[in-house]
C-alpha cells in the first residue's frame, strides 16, 4: 500500500477512536502504528542506555564489565582505538544525544499536522543517522580492528532496528525520505572524515615505577618480596640445566676455563698483581643483569632471551603467544631488533591468559585454552637449546599454531628426547610461576607489558617507529 493511501485510512480509523489511540502511543496518531512506535521507542532506549554506559566508562577510564581483553570480544581494545572518538570526544556521547532526541520526539504530541510532519522528519533524520553510523562502526570493528565490543554491537543493533522500522512504516513522503537519507549519510561521512583525519591515539599506556615494583601477596596473604632486588629464576632451573649437559662436557668446560685463566696470567703477569684472574674457589664476575620496575634485576643468562646477554640495551617483555595484542607488538619489536641489531636484547617471559597456570585469570577465554601448554613448550625449547629459542619464539607468533602443531615443530628444531625430558620435569611450570610473579609486581592487568628500568608500557605497540622511540627514551 502506498503512503498516500495508507495515511488517510489510518487517519480515518483514528478519527473514530482518537482517545484510545493517543492513550496507547503518541506515534499511533501519525499512522506509524502502535507496535512500530513501541519498537522504535524501546530500540532507542536500549541504544541510549548502552551508549550512556560506554560513555561513562570512557570518561571515568573504568573497565567495561564482562568484556576482558585478549579475545575476539575485547571492549577495551575497541574503546581505546582511534575510532572510539571524534575530535577527542567519545563517539558514545553523540550517540546518547541522538537517541535522547529520538525518544523526546517519539514521546511528544504535536498539536497540528504541520508540526507532526516536522516531528517525523526529525525522527527520520536521527533514526537514519543512527542506522548509518551503526553500519560504519560495525564495519570498523570487523575489518579494521578485528575485534568486537558486545556493548557497542547492542547499541548498533538497536540503531539498525530503529532505522529499519522507520523505513518500513515510512510516515513521511518519498521526497522527504530522500532528503533525510542524504543528510544522514553526509553526517556519518563527515564523522568518518574527521576520524580519518585525526592522529590516532596511543594504544598503550606508560606507567611510572619510580617508587619501585608493586608488592605481591602470596596465596596465604603475606607479602612476598623477600628476594630483594634480584629476581631469581626457579630453584629447579639449575638442576634441570645441568642435567641436560653431559658430565664430561661440564668437566671439560670447567678445566678449559681454568686453563684459559692460567695461560692469560702467564702471558700478562701484571694481571696477577691486580687480582684480575679468577682462580679455583674464587667468585666469578657478576653476571649481566637487566634492571626493571624501579629496581628489580634479572640476570640475562637465566631467563629466555632474544639477543646477546651482554647487549647494551635490555628490557623485559611480558606477553601471551595467543594474545592478538601481543602478536601486534611482536611485529613492531621484530622491526626494532633489526634497527638496533646486537645492541638490543629482550628477556621474553610468556604470561599465559589461562587460569590453569595464571591464578590472576578468573575466566579463561576459549582463544587462550592452550596458552599454558604453548608457553611451557617455548620454555622447554629455550632450556634445551638457547640458540634455537629465537627461531621457535618467532614461529609461535607468526604461525599462531595450536599446541599439537607447535610441539611437532619444536621437535624438529631441538632434540626430541631432551625436549620430552624437560617437558616431563618441573622447570616449565616453575618458570611460568616466576613469570606470573613478575607480572604481578608490574601491576598485573592487561598485556603485553614492556618493562623498562623506571617505566613500563601496557597495551599493544603497533608501530615499529613507536617501538624504536620507546626503547630510545627508556634505555
């Protein structure tokens, strides 16, 4: 039925029952129908309330309930992306205003037909704008961000329903519809242009650790920070590492070290006078360490490391191999390594977002179900052959395999029997406990984390140039 035939029939029907129609819904008198009016009203109310919650979360920097990071559904990533604001204003605020206008228009009762027409044109403009904006932002989440915000999707779905119902009942003329639709599209196009032309905000946060690391509570509630500045690896690491090396090799290495020292002393007797030769029973020179979090030190030879232990610049990366943000940061870090060469080394400590080995995770997302096993596998590869660790580390990030595939790959990189021996032992799990302890010292929460001497970053570092600048500023 055309609009021209539809409106008179409804008006004729309403003329016989004006009081009842207006008692049910103000929109019924204009020919849109009670069901359609209520649908538009409820859709707009849902969109306004949801957008209001998101606006409050953005303005107060509060976490969004039930939408943790590191998965496909990641409100934090979406709400901190460049598309979450326009001219530094969260887009949820204009959304609240738009739906507040729709609600006020739907609930109003214009006294004349001309004002009724103006009202429905205004409802059409705001409804179609909400629908067009929903298409734009849903497309961004799918194609640009690769992650979704459930709360945003609820608001956008409500906006699409609002626009769809309006187009279905169409209480305005075709010409007015064309004008309103054009204005709505132009409005969203202007918003998109402003977002594209605005410098993207940083996807990470810099935290100052001038006061030192956070105290970590043990399972008994006592503060566990008795180890001082040196953050030691698990006690099982020394036993496991020594058991991998044949006894003869250790004996030869020890005597080679002593013979080298003796020959050096013979060649340069002055070193004896200066006490520069370490003989049997004397303490070895202090190992190279990396200082992070305002004073915590890690020996570069005792933790999984990419680069040389005596590199000029060393920092710590806390990550999860199954975390999309960590994968993004890994790509930037790989470019930074090429830039700095042997001057840079990174202590790479996996912190799985899996409650099976990380007690800070209360609910494990499906995408992280194998995070503990994959992290243990990486630690085992490093334990067996430190020189092959970088190759396997890059493989895990670049190929994102499941545990079975990753284990098969690891067996082609290092000795299979030694790998199985380490995996059956306590070392991988013990290392993960220490990684989680350092993660707690850094404040827990989101990953990836880059730990520098006095600061740390939290969140993805998506630009190689930004990564290079961070390293230069902090090291």
